[in-house]
C-alpha cells in the first residue's frame, strides 16, 4: 500500500495545528443570599475582576414593583372615578327632569296668572260702569279667605322647591370640587411616573391612556358646571314665579271683591224693583180707596 508521503509525491504534509488546551471551568464563589423586593432570594455573583453587587438588580426590581403598584392604584382610581361620574350623571339627569317639570309648572302658573289678570281687568271695567253703594258679601269673603290660604300654600310649596334646588346645586358643586381634586391627584401621579420612568414604553403608553381618561373626566366636570348654570337659571325662574304668585293673590282678592260688589249691586237692584212694585201696589190701593169713598159720598 502507498503511504501518505508517497501519495503526495514525496513531499511532507503539513502538520495539523494543535488545539489550545481548555482550562477547566472554575466554579463561581457563592455569597450569602439576600432577599429581593419581589419576595424571592438572589445570590451575589462574582467574576475574575471582583464582586458585582445587587444594587443595580435590586433597583430594577424595586422600579418594577413600584410601577406595578402605581398601575394597580391608577386602575382602581380610574374605576372609582368612572363609577362616581356615572352616578353623578344619573343624579344630574334626574335633576334635569325635575327642573323641567318645575319649569312647566311655573309656565302653567304664569298662564293662570295672565288669565286672572285679564278677568280682573274685565271686572274693573264692569265696576266702573256700575253706580251705587255696595257692600261685601259673606259668601265671597269666605271664598276670598279660602283662595288666599290656597295661594299662600302654593307659594310655600314653591319656596320649598327652591330650597330643594339650592340643595341640589350645593351637592353638584361639591361633586365638581371632588372630581377636580381627583383630577389634580391623577395628573400629579402621571407627572411623577413620566419623570421617573421616561424610558419605559409600556409606562408611557399607560400614561397616554390615563391622560385621555383625564381629559374625558375634565369634559364631564365641565358638563356638571353647565348643569349648575341651568339649575341657577331655573331657580331664578322659580323665585320669579313666587313673586308672580303673590301678584296673582292680590289680583284674585280684587277679583273676589269685584264679584262681591257686583252681587251686592244686583241685590240692591232687586230691592229697588221690589220697592217699586210695592209703591205701585200702594198707589193702586189708595186710588181704589179714594174712589170708593167718593162713590159713597154721592
């Protein structure tokens, strides 16, 4: 058989390069364990240059735990804010319905007052046309007293409604201040997170979503302020209706007085007619008596 040298034409083959000998791996020395913020345990790692401490890894773990706690806290705060806003919106809607009903009631009372004013003017014109001495009727006096009591009760009821509207306004104002404080705290938390964790994309996305939520909450607060303004307008309108009701009460009293005068005038006219009939009967009787006496003489 031919050797490798002969096969290569009598030339020496190059020797293969020697592989460097591997040094056996040295086990890393283990330091005493230290409790991590996440609740586990971690060992100190050493290398050829020296000991690498846990400060940097502990800082990362603390930062992660702090971010996790803040996210949970912000999530709970967001849920509470959402439920609070929904409850406030429901309460405001109920107030709007109540105020709409109250406004319709005020409009109806205004129509009633206008009708009474027109009737009063008609009665005044009739009174100017009637001439004679008139008194008051007990029947209409009683009706006037009952009407005055009724008007007084209605005014008292309207004043109570005004008080209720003022109380609702105060509650809405307290709710608005409460949400403004929540917004301020949430914005402070966002600013702190942005300052401490500027490089984290997940935290930045969370911050953006929180900012959007806070903008929505700000719009809700503005809606509450708008509702407060509407409540104030309705309250002023109800107060004006109370004044109108007082005027209506005076007009109603004058109205009953005019009706009483008119009734007394009718009674006097009937009495005058009755006296006229009696006078005619007396004159007829006197004439008949004189005729009979005259016939008896002749």
